[in-house]
C-alpha cells in the first residue's frame, strides 16, 4: 500500500468524574467518551525515509510538535521506510473535542496499515498511552469507559444513536489550567450510573446520567460556556454538556431535523458550530479507507 486516507473522529465526554491528583501530576479520572461524526482527514504516503507532518491549520504545529508526529516517532524504529502525513483539520483546536489525540491515534493506525507492521490492538494501545491521555480511547472508538489518566480503556455497549449540535466559543482553554482550578465537591460519581444505563439499553437513564466535573471550573472563568448551553437549551436541546475541559459544549436533540434547525439559528452568531451524530466502533473502522 503506497497511500492511505483515514478519518480521525472527534469525541465528546458523556461523563467526566475527576478524582484526586496522582503522584505523576495527573488527576485520576473516570469517564465515558463517545466518538462523533465530526472528523479530521489524514492522508498518508510512503517516502524513502523520515517522518513529516503538515496541517492546513495555522493553529496546529508541524513535525514533532504535533501529537500525530510524536506518535509516528514512537514507531519510527519499526518502519522500513518514511511517512508523509497531511492533516486536513475540521475539529476545532483547544476545544475539549480531542482533535489532536484523535489525529495521533489515526497516525498510529495509519502507519501500521501503510507498512503492514502487524501491530495488535494491545500494542497500539501501549503506543497510544505513551503519546497522550486520550489517545488510547481513539484506538478503540465508539462508546468507551476510561480510567486512570485516560489510558485504561474498556469498550461499552454502543450508545443509542443521537444527533448533536457541537458549539465552540471563539477562544480556546488550557486543559492544565482547568484541572489546576478543579476542587473536589463530594458529588456522587456519574460514570457508574451511565455505564449501568448503557448496559441496560436505557436511553432516558443515559440522558439523566450525563455530567462533567470540569464544567463549573471552565464556566466560572468563561461565562460564554454557560450562555452557550442556555442557548442550545432554548433551541430545543434535551440535554447540554461541556466536553472535556471545554470550552466546546454540545446539545443532544430529538433527531436530525431538530438539530439542523437549531444550527440554522446559530449561523449569525459568533460561534463555531457543527451538526453531527454519534459514531459507533464499527463505523470508525469503516472510516479507514485505502
């Protein structure tokens, strides 16, 4: 195989329970994450030697400053030749949607396929954990439970198909700063309830269990987050939530029509927004095309 194209899907956090700070400086987390149809496109081609990574977004660094470049460097000793990777960016940067981590996971999978390395899923997960906290999730895709700093992942029964409007204010946030501002409040963890609802196929139970411990931190520093959630609720969202450390939020709508009507109302407002749907594990695999 000389060339390869992959989709690198965004994610939303359905839950994010934050625990104590660990010895390594990370917080212990327990989360359910979900891939959605918003995606970057990655184009791989063989070269005689070396690794090069370019992106069409000026907000994204090239080369080893890019998480995808870091991922390819981890595999460099196993590659019989070089790789050129071009990233066409659609997932907003510094939004809590995992775009950089998704690109890194796709880079690992792409290199494995491009050169027929034969790496198993377990080996890919080990490489992913060395790159970044959310990268192992994207190796699996679909509906996944994550623990530790995010590197301990387990597949869950697929989330019932949902239509979302993703919306991001015109600024980014620092994940490290948001975690630094988090203070435990003794709230009952939401993730176990969500896992139970998924295992029972309880759609209403899923909606009631959603929540994000970091939302209060980001929303207190950036009132636009709360205002955007309120706007999506006014437009008919069944539930709204911030993803990751934000500032992107999403609204879950009854169906595609309702989501597109809501998005139409946002066109004249200074907010980046997308209509998308949840994507299961099988669909993430179908997004890998030669």
